């Protein structure tokens, strides 16, 4: 695995803001991607307990940890249509490449049932966790 390139936390946040503009996660209801940042934890690890605490959920909430590639599938449509859709495909592919290049230990945390809080997080060079969150509806 290649070593991620280095940007400051501020540069990463700025780039993510640009890359996520107009992107929605496609599920039974479409929700936008929102930027999130969490400071480094004492252990520098994001356990299930730590992630629940960071997002203000109870320890009883189910947490599923999955690879980051699975997060991008619903954002990248298989077939292209109008100009706006093609632009969205390009932006989501660029977003995926950005995560791979500038963040490490990237994972998706899916919290809840049916109405799921999904967090795509990666670690910066300074040890902070940055990424995007959205809501996924599964019935």
C-alpha cells in the first residue's frame, strides 16, 4: 500500500468541501455528504466504542465497520445520463482518489439500523480523523 501524500488538516478540509459539493448518497432517500473532523484520540484508534462516543450515540447502537470502497458504490452511478450526472460521477471518483491519496486507515462506520449514520473516515498525517458523513435509509 502506498504512503499517503501529505496535506495540512486545513488543506484537506478545504479540498473535501470542494469535492463533496453537490454529491448525494443514493439509498431509499438521498442525503448529502457532510464534512466531519474528530481530533486524535488518546489511543489514536477508532474503536466501536470511541466512534459511538464521538457521534453522541449510545453504546447499544450497532456499529458495522466496512472497507471504504463499499461507500463509493452508491455515489457512482453505473450508467451516465445528463451533464449533471456525469459531473457527479467524476466528482465522486475524484473524492475516492483523494481519500486514497491523502488519508490513511480509511474505513466506513455504519451506525444504526434502517436509518444508518454512515461515516467515511481517514487519518491525517497529524493524527486527526477527517471524512464525510451521510444518512442511509435501508428498509
